[in-house]
């Protein structure tokens, strides 16, 4: 899922999302449960992972 920065919702590292290519992943184990990774955003341009606040 594409992620765009929202003021006050992410750490300073993710403020560039919208200019940078950022995504959120929703991983699932094959034939198993979903893995809760909702708080993490991957900045593909900067090659960093950030965490959403609140």
C-alpha cells in the first residue's frame, strides 16, 4: 500500500513520504496468520524503515 506523510502522524524520518516512494506492507505467513506490521513504513527512496507514532 502506498503511504503519504500526514503532519504529526509519523517520525521525522518519514516526513518526505509523498516526495519519496514509501509503502506499508501487510505480510501474511503462507497458510498462516497475518503479521501485524501496521506501524512500519518503508521509505524505498532513502532505504529506511520508520515507525508511525500514535
